[in-house]
């Protein structure tokens, strides 16, 4: 909102390293079901590794980080080896999510009656089935999150090592996010603590699976829009077991899930090395070096079985 050509994302700084900004995972193209926004740039970071988060949103942000901090700065500090003695922690969680309440739409019988009352021919709008299209696209989603960390502190330093795995399903079929993370934070002090070294290194692998629920889908609608406006008397499958055909005024949501393939894989490495020298009791010098590397590939395709008659562009 503050710039015509620039974004409105804040600047994220993790352990003193500013992220390059922009989307780590590319957004999806518009092939007839609407375009999709890219993932949050922090999706590679394991929440269990975060020690603290602070926000700079005034002139101090601009003074330190220049124009890149014009939308605010989010400072994230990860956990380090501060515990006395070695310790290991393990955490594991699982949760289930579902749609809280479906929209109250017309049943098959109500749909035909309403159409007939409006002057439609029942033989034209009644296809003989009774389909709840919301049940066809929504599911009971399971999310699991596992975390393992080892911390040790000595007289001259310490380190924190962690591994994390998360698998989150969306309440819409096919939508999911799988994340594998590894982190190493190490500290070492020399010269009677006048010289300190810090190393922070994290690596992640994120696998995204997308459902066709993008924005700007047009009058045909994306997956959710198609399910809400679909004729409940239309069947899901033909007698031969194939998904029911597409027409110019009808999109089979189950066919959209079956024949639209959209996924991304993102590998990211973020590291920093810092050295701090206490020259006097009131003066210190700190050198901070950072490294960030992100590689992401997103592949989107439409099976020719979906058909262009329903407004899809084959890729």
C-alpha cells in the first residue's frame, strides 16, 4: 500500500541476517481456476526453533535497515545453547481439522422444485443424482508435527541442534504442506570472554501440494465456487466410472481435483557467522556475515481429460 511498484511485506531478519525478500515459492498461474499467491516467506522456519520475535515499526527501522525497512522490520531470534549441562527434548503433536459449518444449500429435490417454480423444465435440470458437492471437496484433515532438539552448554560455549518434521493436510482435498527442517546454533568464547563467535545454520525442504482454489477465477469459479454453484442432481461419475463430463456451464469439482496437478518443492539454506570483540569495557566490534540460498520449482498441469469446454486452458 505504500508503493505502486513495491510490495508491502515487512523485512524479516533472522539471527541478524535480512532475508532477500520476495516470494520463496512462486505463485500459481491462472489456467482457468484463478491465480494463487505465493507462500509466506517464513514457511521454511520451524516455530519450535524460535526464541523471540520483536517488531520495529517506527523511524528506528529505517535508520538501521534503510528503505528495506519502510514497511517495518520483524526480528526473529532462534534458540541457542543456554541450558546448563546437556539436555534433550522431544515433542510430538497431532491434530484434526474440519469445516466448522457447511453452507446450507438446496438439496437435489429442493433444487428441482425451485427450478420448476421459476419456470424451468424439470426434465432439463434434473439429472437423477443427489450429490452434496461440499462433501466431495472437503475432508477431515490430519496434521502431525514432530520435533527433536539437543542442547549443551560449557564454560566456553554451547550449541543447539534440532530436527523437525511437519505434515499438514488442508481441509480441501489434495492441499497439503510437508516440511523437514534442521538447525545448528553454536557459540564459542575465547580470551576470557572478550572474543565471541556465533554460528547459525538452518536448512529446510518444503513440499507443497495445491488445490485449485485461486483468486480471480471468473464466473465459472474455482474449486470451492464450482462446488457451491453445481447442480446437486448431477452425478459425480459416469456409469463407466469416469468423472462426469464438463460443460460450458458446469465444472465437476471432483474432476478438477483429479485432473489438475499443482505442486512445488522448495529447498532453503540460511546461515550466519558472527564475531564480536570487546575492545574495551564500553566499546566492542562485531562482524556479521550472512548467506541465503533458495531453490524452488513449481509444476502445474491440466490433464486433457478435463476438457477445455469448461473454460480451462491446458498447460
